[in-house]
C-alpha cells in the first residue's frame, strides 16, 4: 500500500520511470495510479526544464475528496514472456561446419541415397538436399551440422515427402517441431535449362526446344524455410557462404514457428467467430420462426374469440325477438354451446414463450 502523500513526494523527486521501476511497474501504470489518487504528476518535459532552471512550480497536493481512497496497492507488472524466437538465442554458440566429418548423422549415413534420383523414404535427410553433384558433399556437411544442432537443442524432427501447399508443390524437406509447430526446411540449388549443344540450339532458331537440354545448377547453396508465401532463404553470397549463416538460419526456424503459431491462432479465432456468428444466425432464425408461429396461433385464437362473440350476439338477437319456436331455441342453445367451446379452445393450451424470450434476450446481449 502506497499513500498518496508518499507518492506525491516521490513522483516530484525523480522521473516516474525510476519510481515505477522501484515498485516493479511501468511509468504508464504509475501515472494511472496518480490519476486515481488525484495526485498531480510532472509533465513530460518537466525534468529537462528543471535542468535548465525553467521548470514550472510544483502544484500542491489537493485535499482528499470525500469517499476517495487515501492510498493504493501497487501490483508489480509481470515480465513479458520470452518469445519463441528469443529462445533461439539462449545458449547459442557459433555454428561451424567442418571440412571433414568423421561420423555422419544417422539420417545421412545411407551413402546410396546421395544419388540425385533417390527420393524415397529410405533416403532420410538426403531427400531434403536438392543440389547438383558438385554441391552434394557440401550440402551433406551442412545438413549434418544442422541436424546436430537440432539434436543439441533437443528438438524433434523427421524427413517428410513433398506436398501441395499454397497452390504449389513443396519439395521433400525436414520437419522440425518447435513449441508445438511443425517448421519445414530443405537445402537446394537454383537450376536452369541449358542446351547440350549451344551452337545447334542457335541454328535451330524457334525449334531450339527440340535440341537436347540439361538442367544445370548455379553453384550456390541455399537453405529455405517453408513459411507462407515468401519463405525466408539463406544463400551463398560473395565472401560469405551459407555455412557462416547457420546461426541466423536456426533463429529463423524459431521465428517461423512463432509466425505459424500466430497465423494458426488467428485462423482459429476467425473460425471461432464464424461459428459464433453462424450459431447466432441460427438462434435468430429459430426465434423468428417461433415468433411467426406465435403470431399465427394468436391470430387463430383471436378469430375464434371474435366468432364466439358474434355467435353470442346472434343468439341474443334471436332470443330477443320473442317469437322463437323449438327450432330457434335449439339453434340459439347450439350457438351458445359452440361459443363456449371456442372460448375454451382460444384460452387453453397456450404456447410456452418464456424459454424463447430468454433466448431472444441472450441474442440481444451477445449483439450489444
């Protein structure tokens, strides 16, 4: 509990950021407490003006209003949770790719899977290395270091086959589970189609597509994370190969997991809002149907009562003539009995509207 007199002295003795830090809270929250206790606070430029001798006079502490609190309990602001991406920096050390690897990672020990055409489940992590033979050994060493780093961080991963996503076919990759999110990555090299005989292609002109072609790599190793429409990619640059960017890539895995989680939560929120809106529309439609049924039932009852009133009036007029015989008397008695039956039918078996009224109020409270 901090009293308003103490708070008044402290906020005018030093900046509110320092006062708030001492109480484990922020300057913004401290300003709200001062406003709640009717304690005047220095303006944003007060301390600069005070340093130059041009600060305005400190206003006096106003008297305590009747019923106003004389103090307030300052609850420390809890620290912000560490983001998933920040976890990547914890205990991080520079990742180095050795020139020679004595024992390959278990997912890379199948030497036959190094062949470019091997793309089955038995290929293990080799299936996620989409490079030419010239970069194959280098790609294997980089993948070995990456998988070893994932093991050091106790992250679960597994090779996955290709899949269709965002309207395009994704390559075979490694899926890493980070904070419940599955992040896929793979190594690759840009390739282009080039004629095996350039001179023959020139002579062919428009028919150069008939000349045998081959796919040639550009010689640059790349690592890509499948994350949305613009997947982050690390590649060889002049004077800085991809081996020197593996720390940034590992952090990118955590960033991608955080991004996927945000998108998933946003999608779940939209789906939940849509389900609630659909349920609300269904409740409103059900209420409307029930209301229309009530109106139709009420109209039928009103018609029955009006007819009963008309029958009694007609029977009364027949009886008032005073010339009634057996036929008139029998008809008058029948009309009064029928009117009584109509009264009973109109005033009995009334529909229950209480549950529907509660649902109607619930709909209005949700919409407000």
